[in-house]
C-alpha cells in the first residue's frame, strides 16, 4: 500500500512538471506591419501570460539558418522594429517569436510569421499636400512621407488629381525633385479639389490618394 502511494505521489509530481513545461503557449498572430518600409513585427501575448519576455529571430527566404534580431531579445513589449534586418527590398523574409517565462525559465514553441516582402507588403503613405492660389493658378506643394525618405533612397514621384466641379478629373504626374507644381489653365473663381498620391516607379507601387483639399481660384 505504501509503495503504491509513493508511486502515485511521484507520478503526480511528474505530471505537474510536464504541464508546467507545456503550459507556456507561443505568441499569437505574429505578423509584419509595414508602412513606408518601416517593418515592425507584432504579436499577441499567449492567453496564459504573466511575466513573459520574447525572443525574435528572422531569416531570408531560402536560407536555412534563423538569426537573432539584436535589440529584440528578452523584450517584454509585443512589437519590435525589424527594419534594419529586412531592408533589402528584393528579398522575402520570415520572422518568428518565442515567449519565455521570467519566473520558471520555460520557453514556448516558436510562432512564425507569413512570408514578408518589404517591396510588395509595405503600405506607402500619401504625401502631405498644401494648396495656395496665385495669379498663375493653383500651387500644389507636396511633402513625401517622412519615414520613406529617411529610410530609403528610392526615387518618388507623385500623381496629382485635379477634380473639377463637374467631378471630372485630370491627373498630373511629376517627380520628387520639384516639390511644387503650379496648375495653370484653370477657370477663375472656380472651386477645385486636389488629391495626391505617392508613386514609387521602380517598384510599381503607389499609395492611396490623400484626402481631398479644395481651393477656389483667384
Ligand atoms: C541566439 O541567441 C541565443 C540566446 O539568446 C543563443 O543561445 C543562440 O545561440 C543565438 N543564435 C544565433 C544563431 O546567434
């Protein structure tokens, strides 16, 4: 009887230990969220989380080895900036995240992102637009998305949409080297609305249109 009891106690202890190891679920929804080539990896805490920290690795599609993302090791937040290790716009990347418990030193399995392409998956922001009216016509000033310019040396163009009162629209294309475009040959004392779009010709990518700004000609 005593022997049997001992066995049960041992088994009980063993079971506890195993469940403690298994209880740490991996992070959920590991994904890249990218705007203007700023590539942020985000994830959700496992439901049974308390005092967790995360380790992040990445690899280039086709490579075998996962590499640690320095600056994303043992972190407690649920996001990390992977821009510097995912900066080659021609490559495809994977990232993965693992949770570990600060208290018990147990680790979760790795949870992997989907394949990420900076070139195709990043969301391009529309430019900031400022309008003024002059004798010559409407002066459109555009400012490219700040991060895009800081992070890349990719040349940027713009499409300027001029929406007439009758809702017909015209498109003007112009290059980043000039921030200013003067629209001439417009009717005087007429209301026009303008939208702009960032275009990256090399990547065949463009932003949504900016929200419309309107002005009346002199
Ligand atoms: C990644 O970091 C862990 C510790 O944080 C280390 O054990 C492992 O060897 C590292 N892996 C690589 C590929 O550098």
